[in-house]
C-alpha cells in the first residue's frame, strides 16, 4: 500500500467528480458492436441469451443481461481478477462518471442529481430512512405499495415516531379511472402532509398511476405553501423505468427511485435515486459515502464545504464494480434501440396479451385495458386454479410467468422487447387450455 496516493485509493462515486471528471468529458463506453443495428426486433431478441425452450414473460423480475452489458461485465471482471488494485485505480473514476452521465442523459437530468444504489429496495430504504421531518409532519402512502416501500416507511416510523397514513386509490384496478385515482390521492393530502410516497406501476395489479397528473395536482396544493411545508412526491418507478418514455423533470415528481436490473436490463445489483435539486435537502444519509472530498474533510485535510446531497446518499464501501461499471451500457442499449420504439413495442405486446385474456370466459383480467392506466405487467386469475397452480401449469407448457408477491395474489405475465407477437399468441393458446 505504500506509495499509493490516499486520494487514489478511496472509492469515488463519480458524483464527487461533478465539477471535475464529469465536466472533463471522460469518454463514454459505446453500447454494443457499432456494426450491430437494432432496426428489427429479431436482432434485439438475439442480444439476450435466453433459453429458446421457454417463452419468457417474467423478464421484469430480474434482467437477462443483453450482449453489450454482458460483455462489459466480463471485461471489467477480467481486469479486476487480473490486477484488482491496478484496474480499480485506472477505471473507477471514469466508469462511475460514465454511468452517472449515461443515467442523467436517459433521465433528462444532471449527474449531480443522482445517487447510485444496488436496488430499488436500497434506494427506498436510503431515502425514506433519512427523511428530515419536523414534528407533526406526516407521510402519506397507499395500500397498493410494495413491501419495500411499506417496510421502509414502517421502520422510519418506529425509529422516529413519524406518522404514516395510507389511502386506498381503487377497489378494483380493472375498473379504476384516471380522475378517481387523482381525486382519492389529493383529497387525503393535509396541511401536515410532507411526503407523498407512491408506486408508478403497481406490480400487484399492473395498474399504472397517472403520475404526471398527480404531480400537477400536488403542485397546485404547494402553490400556497412555504418551501419547508411543500408536499414532496416520491415515486417508486422501477416498473416504469425502461418501459415509459419520459424525462424526470417533465414528470414533476420530487424523487424517483428505481432498480436498473429489471426493464432497463442493467447489471444485476444496480439502481439509482434521482432527486430534484430543490427536494434533495430533505434527505439525510444513513450509510457513509466514500466520496473523496467528504473523506478528505473527515481527515481534516480541507475545510468543510457542502457537497451535492446525492454524494452523501450514494453508499460507500466496495461494490460489485464489474456490475456497476457496466450500467452505462444498459442505458446506451435502450437509446440504440430507440426509447419510443421500446415503449411502443411493450405497449403493443401488452395490448395483444390483455385483449386475448379478456376474451376468455375462464379468465378474470385485473389489469386495465387502457394503456393510459397500464404499462407492461398483466395480472389475471384462472377459474378453478390458484395463481401458483396457474403459473406452474404454464411453466410446464414452456411459459415463464410469476405470482404477485402480495396478500392478494394473481398470476402475472409481462412482455418485453425480447418477446414476439407469435410468442404472445402461443401463450394465449396455452392459457386457453388451463383448467382445474
């Protein structure tokens, strides 16, 4: 270790380099082989090493790494295995910066507005676990949110005495309406409501909230509030990121939390938290960062000075660097296909799947038919079968689905860019065969 500069040895997040490496324009990694064009969906499908023996309709659960992501992981792993310290010193700074710039471009944000995490759950825990709430301020959430949101908020309440209140936005997802969803949420926002925590696409029903409309309604409420009393909209966006074509500043939320190893096809064990610059001050770090400047201040090498809050929210420690450093390839892969094309393709296949299921007498479809209120996840029941039985029978027929991880369970299928209309037709034929 002697002779190695201490500043070089510290793990740097890339956010710390906002005024340095990010501004210097370190070279980006290029997604895939430049000779490979994604003009047709057959070429896109070929990027995934998925078993051809199965029709994969659970790709949103955990991504199969497409070729450019897989190659980047293998390249970084080989370098780290051959010379761990040397490779880390040569690549950590530029790769972290490249990931942040790629994520920022995709989100329509700035690199210094993003904290890197390992998953949606980690992002939710980091954000909700460190919220700066004043006495009598509360958190409003819904009865439809995932375990990770519910438990992050519950743990926060147990530690601090913060109040968490829940609202039911719909009784039945299939018959929910845009106006009903907005009205029910807005009616529950009180003067003491500081945080509104929701999930963009509900993995238990497939319903997609009209997030931008909800954000505009909350903005109207905030017009008459002081900055310290603004209701901040925090969104679990994991099943929207990589599906919906959006820019975060246009959505209007204050925070967006998402894993990037689902619809984004990023390396397993990656995620992010984006926050509006105006909202970040409410978030306090609960895990030490390894940011160089923060560490130097701790060492009393430099006078204290404030750093962008995402610096502090990016956990320190040693990560699976070969995975984190390959994340820029996932964003570039989506861009190479075309963001709008991805959204339209998923919508097309989902519509085919929903319409086919809705026409079957032994199926109860729970996901709205309207694309306005649904994304890529499709939830349903099969008469005479439990959701698990239905999914197991489909698996026996070569169809990979899943069961919703909630108290009320449904069978669940979701089409991605590696699926085809012919696969959806075959899937519908297999569902038609299901019976008790």
